[in-house]
C-alpha cells in the first residue's frame, strides 16, 4: 500500500505545474497534501481530483492560506478535523486531518512555521505541545497509524545542509530538535531515517533563494511517523526530489507498506 505526503505549495499552482502527472506516476493509495491553500470552489474550472479517490479537503478559513487534503482509494469511514486543543480550537488554519480507512488511521499534519515573527514561533511551540499530546493515544493502537506531513523542523544535522549556519533558525532551534527527539522517545518511528540510516543527507524542502534547489542545499522537514503496527509493515521510504523541482518547493515523500 502506497502513501504519499506532499506540501504542494498551493494546489492551484501545482496543477499548472503538472501535479497530475505525479498523481499518475506515483500511483498512491493514499495522498496526504499540505499547504493546499484553496477552498473547493476555488479549484480551476474543468479540473477535478484524480478518479477513484475519496477526497477530503480541510481548508483554512483564510483564503489562500494553509489547508490540508487527504485522498484515499479505500473509502474513508471516519474523519476528524483539528485537535480540539486550546491554541486553535476550531483548527481555523486547516492544519490537521485524521482519516480512518478500513483498519488504518492517517493523521495528515501541517505544523506551523515560526520563521516570520516571534509571535508565530510561540504559536508554533504551543501547537507542537498540543499535537504531541494529541498523538499519544494513537501510539498503542493495534492497527497501523500513519502520521505524516510538513512538520517544519529538521531533527538532526543529517536533515539540513548547513547545521552550524542554521543553529539559530526557526525549524532547527535546539529546543525544537529536542522536542522532536522526545516525540520519537514517545514511541513514534521516523520511517525515512530508520530506512536509509544515519549519515544520509537527503532533503525534502529547498529555499527559493541562492540557487538552493540547484545546489541541493535543503532541509528534511517532511516526515512519516509510524506506530509499531505500521513500522512493522515498512517496505520502502523515499523522497522524490524531482517533484520538489518542477511542482513545489517541497518534494513528495513516498512510503510503501506491506498489505
């Protein structure tokens, strides 16, 4: 069973840049998209989601901002939007979508960025804490739980091209990295890192500045986190860098699980 997590940097722009070709070539059973930035009525006229999928879109209230979407070939039996936390009780920014698919749970997440203003960094950190608490009950599920998305944190020096130069950058701050370490200590498995091992610098996001994509100066901030039941089924995990060059500033991350 194939899962793809992808921050598409605006679905309307991604459509213009050829995301339909990736829907065909990657042929995923479940797509979890972040930063969709589109209300249903804003989708291009004449365009439709790929055939054969049960589609659930959770946009932000603010037009052109944030939002997540999950597409599944298996009928979705239950949907939950948001965490019911205190930081954004109604999930007005459209950052979390939980779907259940025939004995499988997917948690599609777009964690806030703190790179613009101090107040947004504080919002991010409160969101991180609530999200970690929200995830805990899913850890001991006997069925697979797949958590994925753009988490806006590079965990280790293997996950960023210039760790020293970014030591004071949001997304690589020491306490953010420790939070991620603690998240894994809770029992979540970083599927990509576990699969490729340490020492491999393979990135999923590149800045639009300074020829970062051409020089492969990126960050790995897009993840699949799995509970024990899902981790036992991993066949492969990879990052499709080309998608981050021609469709989005993020690359799709592809996870294959045994049926």
